[in-house]
């Protein structure tokens, strides 16, 4: 019997390959987290509690999110110091604390949350870096993990079925053509065919490729989960590509190439590319698999966060502190302290002096560039194999945000729980290149060729209880750091008139553009302010105001960089978390946290998460 099975396998090399791969894979998983004894499993159905009432009292929220750093607030006997309080940092904090570790999270800004932070000004509340997420149905991996790290106390209201609207055309010159993107694959496809009847075949083919590429991201994730040596072995022998076919196939072809192969219709190509703003890479440089992963992310619905994105850190900080940890703000880390080649602590800058804090491990959520260019001693950083990646991948694009407060309800203003992606031209990449290549004096007169429009107030069902008769709107566009560089030494809110003028000119252009798309908001604007790449630098700590950390171009998704960008660095005691080791996005950074906590706890938390899901299913 065994002999005949072997015989059969030898005659079918493909099956033999898969069998060998499976055996290696199973062995690897057992080797992977052997070594140090695994810590306690941080997951449990007990960690999910019912959603309580929304705490809207600002003082009460600040008591959690704005605890200013003081040396005497630092807990003793720290296991881990975490630099940065984005979702990547806080999720590691919760998972370690649940396994019995004592953690301290240090944040440079005056409130915790990173891209999840929200702010208040003149009676309006604005979100900043999270506008919609997908995969929040009860049994989705993303949702189950989110519930574990927030204690289950966050709700995710669904947005409209048409969650994204693509608006093609210059609203000052022509009638804009609108293409709604629906959160149901079949309906979406049918609707696109209705809009582009001559392009039925191209659309059908595109959706086929959307399906076919669905395992692209799994392959990318597994490379980070396996030990480095094994990941490299599987890649170099070609075995990896047998199992994760779509990883190899759709990581080496750009979105632009695929679309060119399908159609010559510029409008359709532009429409199918619209979501590139979600990961920040133009179609000629973006792997097709990344694009379809982001598109598919919303196929079962797009969601917002009840009470706004700061609800996520608000709950996570409380979980960390219930378990003896601490999250302190106004705590910029200026240096990682090394001892005999090991990261052993950090220095927090307080005025002219520095406070030293020591722990067994150091985790950084501040991004690879910040960590290696600005926190590690130069001689340590340059020896790391991660160092060359900073230049090789480059940083992501920078951006601007216009914050608009409106007088009126959602109904009165004709706004909805959706985002609108407006492009003045269907050849959106060229339009963008033309814009971004302009010198400053031209920028002042130029129309902004692309813009993301969001209405946070319309997405949050609790908004109007808290803010009757008011609404909010955000406009985001890609921008260029060098346009603003001359003011980089200035203090926030005191950069001078020229700076104010420039940002207001661009912001007003965006507002006029938006009024053309949503005419009811005309005359209702009560609040207007503009954030530039310098604002992003100040609030998020990104040196050039970049949007998503390291760039998400083709390079990043090739096997070697994918293997290198992982939680455990080649500097003992130093770990990475957040968007740079997985991908941008709230849940991208969250899974970065899962990978990081896996290393620190010596457990495969992905397997633990699957086991938890089974347990939850049984009990429901
Ligand atoms: C404008 C914008 C819109 C977005 N929209 C969406 C969206 O709709 N949906 C979605 O899923 N994702 C969206 N994203 C992406 C998503 O928000 C991020 O990818 C994710 O939140 C990143 O989490 P993180 O923990 O990796 O980093 P961050 O949230 O950036 O956190 C890093 C933290 O480190 C801190 N830090 C930096 N240097 C230091 C230092 N020296 N000392 C101490 N602390 C330091 C920073 O202040 C920051 O708080 C958007 C991002 C932006 C910028
Ligand atoms: C808001 O609109 C209402 C009704 O249209 C009006 O009475 C009120 O004065 C407006 N408020 C402001 C601050 O403009």
C-alpha cells in the first residue's frame, strides 16, 4: 500500500512537490515557535465584553488618551517598551499584557492613537487617518482580532451599500460621470457592465483575475510567519510558488499592465484603478495582487467606527492599563539605548534633558525609517540588513487634508455614508504626475487633479446625538513635501503668512471642487482648516509627512524584502510592528501587531486566532 502510494507520487512530481512542501511546512511550524517556552495564549472568548455606552465626555476621554509622560509614572520591572501608540503599537501592548507581560507605550504626540486619533476644534470633531475598513462581519479574522484587542467594546456601523463613488471629470468644466462601487461582488460587476456596456468582456476578465489573485496576500503573510531560512528555502526551490501560485503571479505584474491587457477604454481603466489612494502607489508601480486585495477588502461591506476612530485606542489603552501597563504621551523617543549589541532601553526627550527607560525588549511602531535613521546609533543601524531597504523601497507619498465643518444635518446637506473619489481626468496617473511635477509657483494656480471626499459625521450613527445640526467633511489629496519644506523649521500654527496662504489656496481649490460635487454644502461652511505634509510630520512623526510609511511598490512585495520586513530584526532585543511589516491600513497594522506579539510570546498567534474562531463558532 505505502509502496504504491510512493510509486504514484514519484510518477506525479507535482503531487510529490506538494507533499514534500506540506511536510516541510508542518515541521517548520513546529520548529518555528519551539525554542523558548511559549507564553500564555492571549486570546479568549472571555475578553470580549458587551459594547457599553459611548463615553463622549471629553475630559473623561482625555484622562485615558492624554496621560502626559512623567518619569514617576513609568511602571517598574518592564518587560517591553513600545515606541508609538498607533494600532500597531497598542495591539502588541494588549496582546503582551494579556499574556502577563508588563508594557509601557510611549507616544510623541499629545494623544494616543497614531492614525486613529481624532481632534476637536471650535465645536467640530474630525477624524484623521481612518475613513473606512472592511471585513468586520462577526467571523472575519480581522473582526475577531479587533474584538480581542479592544475588549469587544467597539462597534462598526456599516456604510452605504455604495461605499465608494468614483467621480470622473473636471466638475468646473463638464458633467461629472459617477460610478458607484457596491459592497457585493456580483452587483458591483453588473453595475459596472451597465455603465460600460461595450466593455463587458474586459470587466468579466477583470473580475476573474480578482478571484484568481485572492491568495496573493496570504502568500505574502506566510513569508513573514515562517522562519527566515525556511521562507528562503521554499522560495529558492520554487516550492513556495507551487502552493502560493497567485503570490508569484500577481506580485510581478503591475495594475497598469493588467488593465492595458484588458481594454483600451481610458475611462474604464481609470475607474478600475481608483482605489490606489488606499495604499498610495500609482498603477504603473503597484503589484496587481495588492490592488485586488484592497478592492476585495470591501466586498462584504465597508464599515466605520462608532464614536469615531479614536474609540479604538480609547478602549485599547484601558485594556493595557487594567493589566498593569501604561500608555504615556508627549514622550518622544530620541534614541534606542544599546548595550553589547542588544537594544536594552530608550531615551525620552523632555525639554533639554532625557529620561532613560530600560526593558527586556524594545518594540517600535514608529516605522523602519524613523527607527533606523533617527533612533538607533548610526553604526548599529547601518549594519542591519533592514537599512538598505529604506532607500530601495523609498517612502510613501505625502498628502494634504482639508477639514470642513458644516452647518446642517446629513439630509439637509445631501451628504451620505460614503466616500467619493474625484478625478479630473481618467488617465489619473498622468494627471497626478503632471501635478506633482509642478514647481511651487505653478501649484498655486493648478486645479487639484484627484481628491478623496469623506463625510465622517454621516458614517457615525451616534454623531447627531452628540452634535445636532452639524456635519463634517474631509478632503484628502496627494501632495509633495518639498513644496512645504521651506517652512519645516517653523513651529506648528506659527509658520507664518506665506505658509498659511499657500495651504489656504490649495485647500480652497479643493473646497470649490467639492461644492461642485455636493452643491448643498455651499454657504454652509463654518469651519475650514488645512493640514499639509508638515502637519502630518508633526502629528504622526513621519519625517516627510508620508502617508503609509515605507512605499508599497512592487519591490516591497518581492520575496526577499517581504521576508526581511518582519517583526524580529537582526538587532537582538529590537522588534518592529505596524504597517511597515505588513501593509498600510488599520487591519494591516493590526496584523503587524499580531506578527510582533507572536515573536515576543514565542507562539504562532495566527494559529491561536484560528482556534479561538472555532471556539467562538461552537459556542454561538
Ligand atoms: C490620511 C490617511 C487616511 C487613511 N485612511 C485609511 C482608511 O480609511 N482605512 C484604513 O484601514 N487605513 C487608512 N489609513 C492607513 C492606516 O491608518 C495606517 O496604515 C495605520 O493606522 C498605521 O498604524 P501604525 O500603528 O502602523 O502607525 P501609526 O498609526 O502611524 O502610529 C505610529 C505612532 O508612532 C508615533 N511615533 C513616531 N515617532 C515616535 C517617536 N520618536 N517617539 C514616540 N512615538 C513616535 C507616532 O506619533 C504615531 O502615533 C490612512 C492613513 C492616512 C495617513
Ligand atoms: C446654521 O443654519 C441655521 C438654519 O439654516 C441658521 O439659523 C444658523 O444661523 C446657522 N448657524 C451658523 C453659525 O451659521
